[in-house]
């Protein structure tokens, strides 16, 4: 049992074994004299009603007389974890947990809470206690947790030389982009290009990528634009628009900004607490969140991505991709296909928006999306106007993907928005946009009518 299935990236044959059912009895089997079950049931209802303080009062009452019972500890930790209250698991269980008395199930839940809050020292101590139980059925699962702890230690070591950030700089706001970023600016002229959905959809968010271990992370975030920064923002935009064009999904990208000064820098991967905060900021909540981090060592890049189920606040799957400048397009294309397959992406019917095809040069395309986002946020006053990058990156993305309508529309959208605020593009950019809109490819994408807006 546990409120996460897996917490560390692993191959399918490394999935930890499930804890035997008798180690995690259902709440219905925990009834005993003293009203334990009614109070646990009432506390669960309070959690569902988002009344955490009332639930904690009930849990304290239960634990005052039943803290020795492993089934009570398991039920409380599971209910808190399922509802995203990870720190409260630590506050309630840690002072009371005894590995010999309570066994493995409650310990696993507490261990995962330590991992979710990135407390490797406490997690390592508890893991040693769980290994001491010498339960063969737990062995492979505990090995998986050992790897997760090691990964946190590596991240901490890489980041320990970062200068502390002033308190005011720690306040990060999230900007939610709920439509393909290239559609902003084209709404009036081409509303038919926006993907449309019918029926029930799953709500999916893609998070701003973290950059662990950067000595100049804060300075990099403050710079108007660079390739690595654009990657951290363009990548979630790419995936969000991919799943906007899929049956059964409603998608968005979440990007961090620091006040109205510059983009945020995430020095560590998002935790379950970050995911909970994002979920609570979205009306109706989310079903899944995809987080990730990218590392660059001498132009050897590694991208790690985690898929989280929000309802149970558990990690479903982790993927990793590696590339160099010479292999980036090939590896990003493979990764894109892998993620689409895992999440069961399927194309929208004809006539439900612009038909989707993956870009031939995804590296350039992602850079273009990141650049277009900066232009958009600068236009809206979310970022300083000085951070607006111009159209050079978008032009390069369009030229690298000549058959991709989205890459062309991203450039066109930037031109339209610039024209609306009195900023005319370079002649080469304007000529390229006009030439594409007059082409058969624009006609095939049902976008040729936009050329009238450039007259």
C-alpha cells in the first residue's frame, strides 16, 4: 500500500512488489471499541470537504488511544496522502511510528512522504529500519526507494553551491497557458484552427522544467532569452499543444514567473506539494500533471519526466531521454512518440481543429514556442517589454519545419501581435510570413485567409 505506486524512475521489471494485502487492511476492518472507525470515516469526509483542520483534530483524538495500532496508522497516512496532505503525514506519524510495532505498510507511507518533501536524511533512516524487517516481499520495492533517495542526494550535491535567494525572489507565480501558444493573436482570423472537444475529457497539465545544479540559475532566469531557458518553457508548451489535439484530453502548460521581473528558475524538480498547489489553482482540478527536469553537462543533455495522477498524488511513470546537439531531433521525436503512446494519444476527427503532425525538427520548434511565450507575456505586461525576443528564433523554427503549419502559424501570430502594438517585423520575417500564407500549404491548413490581415 501507499499513496504513490512508484517514486523513483525505473524500468518495468524493476517495479517494487506490492505489499501483501494483510499489511494494509481496509478501513472497514479497523473497527474496534472506542469509536475508531466512525472517527476515521468522519475524518475522511472532512478531507474530501477540504476541511483539513477538522480532520486533524479527529486524527489526534484517534491516535490518543489507538496509536499502537498499525491499521490506524496505515489508514490515516493513506487518507492524508490520497488527498495531497503529505507534510501532515510526517507530523502525525513520525513521532509515533515504531517499525516493530507498526510494521511495513505505515512505514512505506511515511517513507514516501519524506521522499515527496525531499528529506533524504529522514528517508534513509526509515529505509534502514524497513530493511531490518527482512521481508522478501518488500525487497525490490525498498531497493527502488533506495535509488530515489540517492537521486535526491545527487540533486542536493549539485545544487549546494547555489547562493540563497532573497525571500522576495522565492515567490513564484504560475502562468497557465490553456490554448496552443500560437493561437493567441489568431483568434479573430482563424477560430477554426483551435482544437475542439466533445464528451468527457481528462485534464492534463505540463509543468515548467526544472534546471537542477545550475550555478547561475537565478541569473539565467533573469536573462531575456537563451536556448536552455527556452527549452524549459517551450517543452511543456509543445506537449500541451500535442494533447490539445488529442481525443479525450484538455491540456495546459504551467510556467513560473518571478513577479513581473523575469521567469522563475526551478532548481529542483516539482514535488507533490507543488502539484497539489497547481491542482488547487485550476477550477475543477486536474487529472494528471507531467513534471520534469533537464540537465546539461558539456552539451550532453538528459531530460527526466514524471507523470503524476493527481487524485491519489502518486507517480505513475517516469521517462528519460538523452541527447547531444547532433542527436537532439531524433531523441526528442522518440520521446514524443513514447509519451503519446503511454498516454494513449489519438487524433481528433477531421474538422475539429488543425490536424496534428509532429514537427520534423522538434528542437527548433520547441525553441520557437519558448520565444513566442516570452513575446506573449511581454505584450500582456507579465514580463518587462525589454524581454521580448524578436522573431529570429521563430523564423528559424519555421524554416527548420517548412511542412509544419504550427511552426509557420507561430511566426504569423508573432507578426500579427507585433503589428497590433505598432511593432513591425524585419522585412525578411514579414516576407516569409506573407509567402507562406499565400502558399498551397497554408491553403491546405485552412489558414490562407489570414494573409488579408498582413496587407
